[in-house]
């Protein structure tokens, strides 16, 4: 599970059970000719192996977007999930791990807040 903390044009992604900041992102606007909105223009990743596993630079590029899309925006992001599982398998050599196990161990599950009329 992740905590997503927005800070102006940036975001901090923290592991919920440790509070460790694992990813930091910076956002920039996307031109109207490209559909508008915002995109990640820079990302940093935790490199202490005691805090987060190192599955490589491509993994570190995938995870911030995956966390934001799945945890913050509740999008399925199937393409990013598939890439994440593939990258973990390549980094560890474990190609037999069920994808649902890999996804849950790294992403957790999204918990929606209760409706406003329920505590």
C-alpha cells in the first residue's frame, strides 16, 4: 500500500507501513496539441536496499506512474502492471511467481475512503 502526497507540481510516494519515501516525482504540463493535462517530467527512486528492492532503472521508471495510476487514480493500468511483473521476473530470475502475487506485494491494494455519510 502507498501514500501519495501531492506537493505543488510534485508528488511523494511513501510506503504506508514504513512511511519511507520511495519515489519523488515532478510534473509538467502537457500541451493542448497532445491532449493537455500533466505528465511526470522527473522521478527519483530510493536506492537503499534495506528500504526498497532494486529491480533496475526501467522498473524505477515504471513504478511511480503505476502507483499514481492505480492507487491515486484507480485506473487499471494493465500495461504497466504487465511491465512491472516482467521487470521483476527479469531482475530476480523468478519467472514462476504468479503475477497477482508480484503485483500485490509491490502495489498493495487500493482502499477507497468510506462515503461521506459513513464514518
